[in-house]
């Protein structure tokens, strides 16, 4: 792979900062033994996708894993998912 292959990603001035935040989140998740190590954003997307597919038990398991990976997980949920999560035991 050439050095030019990575260049488009760096054209966006926010890309390095976003990548740094995602790596920090993934490192935090790895530190508490989450598997697989996903960012908060990726966990939320996964939970949303599972719910949209009607896979409620899998979405609940994903929420439990998200909560295990990030102690403050519920604080990072969007309002609609936070309301749903409140109904589930911690």
C-alpha cells in the first residue's frame, strides 16, 4: 500500500481528531475486557440495527455488553435509546 492511499482520509481536518477519539474509546473498552472492542458510536449503531431488524433479545445483549464496556454507557445513549434502556435492568 502506498502512502497516497491514506491521503484522502487526512484531507478532512477533523479526521485525525475523530480517529484519535475512536481509538481512545476502543482502548477504554479493551481495558475493561469488552469483546469485540467497539467505540461508543459503533455500539449504539449496533444496538439500533438489531432493534430495527426486530432482534430485541440480541439488542438487549448488545446493550448489556455496551454497559459492561463503558461504565457510563447510558449517558452516551441518544434520548430514544436511553428511554428504552431505562426499562431494562442494569
